């Protein structure tokens, strides 16, 4: 793929378990194009979330290479990886991972503040408005519903305008209506900002919205499918 923003070659992941090493991913080779939406699907335990974490440098591949935007993530130390993610990636988890002692506005502004952005709070407020939560900016996570907390987490991931957006079951803790609203926002904002989106999901309707799906089983790529022409 000539314009790949994520490129994995012969990636394996082995983690230490109680009974010794456990092979999680086996020789994964995969490219993700600029602006593409990619769904990672497969049964529980197939390695979907682990693959997403490797793509984001949140898990270090045991062997093989992981490149993002032309940079070799496998050669970076933890500080360099953190700086790279802060500048180029947004990550949304199933659990919202908001800081409970910070307001919604402060949570969204945090990545910008860490990057030294003087307009952090103005940009954070604008992003909260974009996800429909401008009126909840001064509320703490405990004062927000699950759907609202996920919107805050999404705004926090998107506010640095990352080139790559990684989402791990972002609707897993939400009811149907809230989950649909979050996915509409995720795809809509990704499309508007031109970000590459990689999404882990069990939901067939969400996977069907992606340009391409990759099915994993037992840590192997079992197959790929392009979205049907509309």
C-alpha cells in the first residue's frame, strides 16, 4: 500500500503468563492506508485488542516491525513513544479512562496542555461543543452518564487533531442508543478531519461501516473483506 500510515511486518507478540510465555499474535503483516477506516473483528481472545495496542505502541511487539507515519515504533523508547502518540494518535477505550478529579473541559484540555498549547482550553471547549457537550464542560466524570463520559473521551482523543485514531470497543459499555450516537460521532469526525480510523468491534453493523475489515482468529489474520459498494 503506497500511502500506508500504519505498516506492520511479521509482528509477533508474546506475553508472560503464570505457566510461561503466551503467544498472542503470530506473524501479522498488515498495512492501513491514509484516511482508511479499518475494522478489526473476530471472536473474544483472537488478539484484536492486542493488535490495536501494538499499532499504538502501547504494547511492544516481541518481533517484527511496526511503522506509523514512517516512524519505526519498535525502535523508540517509552518517552519517545509517548511523545509520538501525543502528537499523532488518538486512542479511545471501552473504559473511558477519564481523570475523576478533573472536569470534562480539563480532561479534554490535558493532551494539549502537555504539548504546551496556549489555546488548550479554547480548543477543548470547541471540541466538547462538537460532540454536543459544551453545556457539560464544568461537570466531573461522576456527574456524567456513560454516554457523556465516552463523548468526553472521544473529544479528548480528537482535540489534538491526530492523523491516526484507534478505538477499542468504544461502545462496549453503552446502551444501543448511546452506542449508535458515539459511532456516528466517531465516523463523522474521523471523516471530517481526514483521520485514519482503526476500530476493534464485535458489532457486525459497526464493522460494516468500515472501508475494510480484518478478521483475526487465535492471533492470526484469518481474512480481509472490503466494504460492499453502496
